[in-house]
């Protein structure tokens, strides 16, 4: 069966538009979709041609989270259920750790695991139809701590409490006011997401990857654990072809062209 995670490349391959294409479930992901989405973003870590990734959903919805019907089948086997959950968390980590800027283009539902996906992106652009909710209190579940960290850093602890305790749906304007959505799209959120990230695409990939690694570590409180990786990317940037080219370009009063090495 063809993958329900579709990737479209634009601008000579520099922009990757990743679409969750499960409209029959409002783009809620089953195990295969989570796996394919994880592998797609892991691939971006090896592809220096990608300068901007946009994550969106098909047919007017971003993502309704985990496909409860599919997951319910796994609950009868605790080992299988744990493996299923591990794939979902690995998918979230792959989105967050992708070295390139990732912008969520949100319309329609952005619920539960869909909200988690959006939180793992660097930025979120939403249109007027966006509806965001974390309905764990209505399902008898507890939101993972790492997602609570991401949510509370974006919208503050008090607002996070309200979202979680009530499980209510928040519209795009409210989500923007709270700080969850960075920019409101007047029309197509994918186009708006590309415009939002356009100023980042010509800058040095190693610099962006280094900043992203550090900011993620600061947000998660894992700077000490990430020390070796942070030092490695410092060394790569300091000794990179891009840094030498930028120094030459500065001396020649021209714009540098970065290649990611």
C-alpha cells in the first residue's frame, strides 16, 4: 500500500512539504503513518538540500492525533501497546530534532497527538478554521511530560492548565493570542508557512541546526546531556566551508551562499 505520508519538493528541492494524507480519519495516524512520518523527518537529517520543511494535513485538517480505533487493537497486548507508543514518541522526536526549520501549516482539527506534532515543529501557522485541543481529561489519559514542557513554554503554565483541565477546543484566533500559533494565515496555510520561513532558507544550515539543538536542549532541561552534540556542531560550524565563505563574502561586501558544510 502506498504511504499515507506524502512529500512534495519545491524550489529545486529546498522546500519539503510533508502531508498527512488520511482524510477518512481527519488525518489521525495509525502505526504505519507514525512510522512513515518518523522516517520522513529522520531522512531530512541526512539531506542538506532541504532548507525548510512544512508539515500539514490533507483535506482541510491538520491532524486528529492518534487513530484511536487502530491503537485500541494494540491495547490487548501490553508489549505491542508499548511498542506502538514508542513509535509515536520517536516520530515526535524526529520532527523536533530535524536540523532544518519546520513549520506546521494548520487548518481544521489539531487535536491530541496532532497538537503534539505541532508543538514539535519550530513554528506554527494557522488559518481561521484551525481548532486546537488537548482532550486528555475527556479520555482519561495523562499528557506526556515532554509535551507539557513544550506546551507550557509556548502558552504559559496557567493557560496550559486551562487547556488540559477543560479539554476545550481553542479556535485559531485564541491559539494565536495564547502563543500557540505564531502567525495567522489569511488564506492557504501552506503558502503562508512557506512565506513565514522564507527568510530562514538562505542562512547557514549548520548555524540554524546548532541554534535549534541548543534551544531544544534548553527547553527540555537537557543541556548537560546534549553537551557532546552541542560541542560537535560548534566545531563543525567553526571549521566549515560555509564559515570560510561567509568571511570572504563579508570582506568582499557580498551576500554569502551557504551549502551546509
